C-alpha cells in the first residue's frame, strides 16, 4: 500500500534525492518475506537503488548541487518519493542514459564490479560462468566481462533467456533444466573449467560449482536462492587451489560502499557512456504497483531489471 510518511531529512554527509525510479531486487522480496531485515540505521522501506534529482544537501556535502540528476546505491528506502543518501553512494547519470533507466544500474553494477573484478579479478582470456545469466546481475556481468576480453558462459532456464544472453555476448549457453553445467563447462573449456563463477544459488550449487572451477579458480557467491547450508569437498577445493568468497553490499560500512561506487564510476561509467554496456530493463511499473513487481521477480520470467517509476 502506498501511504504518506514524513520526508527524510539528510544528515551529515548525505543528500536528499527526489526519486524518479527505483528497481525491484531479490533482497526486496526477501525483506518483504521477513528474511532480510535492513541494517541498523537504514530506512525500513524496501529499495536498494534509485535514480532522481538532488532536492537538498546535508551538512558537509561538496561536489553536488541541488537539481543534479543522479542514481544511487541505497541500504533501503528506494520505494518512495524521497530518500536520504550518503554522498559517497551517489553517481551521476551516465551520458546518454535516460534518467528512469539509470535506476537499473547502481545495485547490479556495484555487485558485479565488486565481486567479479575487485574480489575475483577476472582477466582477459579467462572464462567466467554466470548463473542466472538473464537476471539484472547476469545481463550486466556478461557485458562487463566481455568488455574486458573474458569468455562468458551462462546458465538460464529457457531458450528465450539464453538467446538474449547470446545477444549480449555470452559464448557458452547452458540450459540448467536440460543440461549439467559442470559437464558443459568442462566440454567448453577442454577440461580446464571456469576461472571465475558468479553464483546466486548458494548451497544448492556449492559442490558442483567447485567441481566446475579451474585450477586457481575463484567462486564468488552473492545469493542463496538455493539454500544456506551445503556440503563441500575440501579435497577438491585444495586440489584446485581455488578460492571461495561470499559478499553482500547492503550492510557494508559506508567507506567500503563509497570505494566500490568510486571504482564503478571510474571503470564502468565510461563504458556506459560509450554504449559498450547498457542497462537491460524488462519492464517499468508505477511505484504503487510494487507488489506486481515482486510477483514478476518471483515468477522468474523476466529478463533484466524491473523498474518502479514514482508518481
């Protein structure tokens, strides 16, 4: 239900953004279901990213002005007309990107860049396996990995989704309903395996992900759609000299988020401005219809992001 609440007030180092659009993320669905509470001090309302215009500056903010068009990484509060944002989590709208569609960028770009590049350090010529290749995260991971010269394999559940991944540049297409991704990756890499795996499934795929890794491979876990407890063969992990990382963005300290946002602005924003990378948007819905956005995400028929446009 869309209801009236007091406007947020920007604190020290924050700006007030008049929201033009937000986006639906899996974390929002989990929060609604009672499984993913906001971190201390964050807005109680869902919404981990937004785009809009700066309406006011809090104390100590420099480098931004009222009226600037921005998009932002949030710890919550995007499903609203206004939200207070730490200045370090603001990004200018990339040149050539529509202000509404810019809401599709902050969460996915920061997630992909921080995990695939800052933690797993994917390199040109390496193979990246992306689970859920047609998701918002997946569509961005494909494009960014291809932009740096990596080879990309994806899993998805329909031909339509895999075809779209191929249009974005994916080299190896795996239908997880019909094919075993471990076998397919082995065949596609002449037995070497994937150098980096970006995983949204968690427990369900843990052991098989390790099997699919190359020697010195890196598994980056960013979700738990397949559960939270899995079994791991440590011998296999040791034999491959592999590494497993697991991260989330929402509860990170402000300085860590600011560092990720700064890296994204430096490395990804030029690719967006040049048209080498783009936001993939499945549909736009009015913000008061957020419940429909959640239904779309839970049905998993979408490709890319589902946006919520403010009244």
